[in-house]
């Protein structure tokens, strides 16, 4: 189960990023060009939040299986000296949770706004903040916190 979850979680990151980037792009263009908030905009608002929630579920399952997390919680005091263990035991989880909560709030607030400009504005701000947090918390191969591959296959 662990290897499958790891591959799924790794691949899903690209879907989360693609949805977020495209939603942000649509919100920015909609705002600049004074466009009406179309059905497609609403679909991307909705699906971006849904894809992030699916990634959250995979992440939670992975958290219960990961040898890094298990090792972190076995001896938290000494584990704090190991950046790799602290990253998966604490930082990655907390940053991603905050990002997904912000994304969810942004999506819900945009849905409730009545003016189209306000819908775009709300999406643009909240999704952009979430994107920055997610980008920082992803273990990119170049990350000083923990380096993982761009792609994993089954
Ligand atoms: C948008 C949200 C998230 C993204 C984009 C994301 C992305 C990633 C990526 C790219 C990896 C590296 C996978 C690899 O080694 O190839 C990873 C590892 C991991 N993620 Fe996430 N993650 C997210 C949310 C979460 C959440 C909310 C949790 C926990 C509740 C979580 C738990 C983990 C764990 C435990 C690992 C390390 C697993 C291991 O190597 O044993 N992730 N994540």
C-alpha cells in the first residue's frame, strides 16, 4: 500500500499545481478584462478545491504508512535533529494543511460573492497564497528541506 500511495501522491501534486495555476490565470484574466464569471470559471474553482482535498486524503493515508513519519514519532526529541524526518513528520503536514484550508476558504468565499469581479478577486488572492505555501512545502529535488524526484512510476 505504501509504494502505491507514494506514487499516487507524487503524481497528484502535478494535478494540484496545474489546477491551481490555471484557476489563478483565469481569475487574473477575468479581473483584468472585466469578464463575466463563467461556468468554466466556477468549474475550475470547484475542481481545484476537490483535487486538493483528494491529495489531502492520500497525504493523510501516506502519513499513517510512511517510515519517515513513524521514525519521527518514535523518538520526536532526537528526530528534530534530522531535517528530513522533521520535514515529513511536521513541516510538510502543517504547511499543506494550512494551504488547503486557505484554498477551501477562498473557494467557498468566491462562491458566495455576488459580483463577478469580487469572485475573481477572491479566487486570485486565496488561491495564490495557497499556491505559494504548496510550492514551498513540496519536496522538490532542489529543496533544501527534503529532495524527492519530480516523477515516480508504479
Ligand atoms: C497539496 C498538498 C500536497 C502536495 C502537493 C504534496 C506533495 C508531496 C510530494 C511531491 C511528496 C514526495 C513524494 C515522493 O517521494 O515522490 C510528498 C511526500 C509526502 N507527503 Fe505530501 N503533499 C501534500 C499534502 C500532504 C498532506 C496534507 C500530508 C499529510 C497529512 C502529506 C504527507 C506526506 C508524507 C508523509 C510524505 C512522505 C512519504 C514518504 O516518503 O514516506 N502530504 N508530498
